[in-house]
C-alpha cells in the first residue's frame, strides 16, 4: 500500500492526546471479540504494511507485534474505522489464542449474577511465557 493511502487513513483518525486510538480485535471466522488494545500511527502503519497486528503498549511505552513472544500472531484480514474516527476494528485470523492468560479471547469472563468463566482455555500461559529471573 502506498504511503499516500496510509497517510490518508491516519489523517482521519482522531488520535487522543497521547497519540493513541483504541483498537477492537475480532475473529474473522467466529466474529468473537478477542481483545482491546491501543495503536499509535507507527503501530497502524506496521500493521497495514505487514498484515500482522502491531499495537502500542501503554505500560511498556513501545510498539509490540502480537505474538512476538508467544507465537500467537494475528493476521489482519480487514481494518475498519468507526463513524467518529476514534476507534479501529481489526478483523483477524487468530493463531492459537489472543489472551496472555491462555484463553482464546480476553473476554472469557461473563458477569451474570456473579462472575463466570465462559471462554475456552487454549494454552497454559506458564508453558508459553517462561520468564527467566
């Protein structure tokens, strides 16, 4: 995609005071909402160019490629911008699971007269994220 087309997109987005925009991520096959993350212009540009989801980590203050540690990447099929230009929707093919806790979706807990786990556990986080101290 040309730089002009990318600039055209980034100019219509209403970035917040920190240069970020929320990004909802949806499974292309099931339409399940997988996660909510944030993007800055660099993350959005990398996502468009590589077709792999990149986000901005507010806690680490850096760009990260989804799956860079776990291998559970997201291949971007479509990018939507909402009517106000203040939210992005990525439709992705999710590899293994989206949630770092081991669930397919980060939205695995339902509040229905109490909190209930309703999501699918697809991996053990202790096996995927082996931290060395």
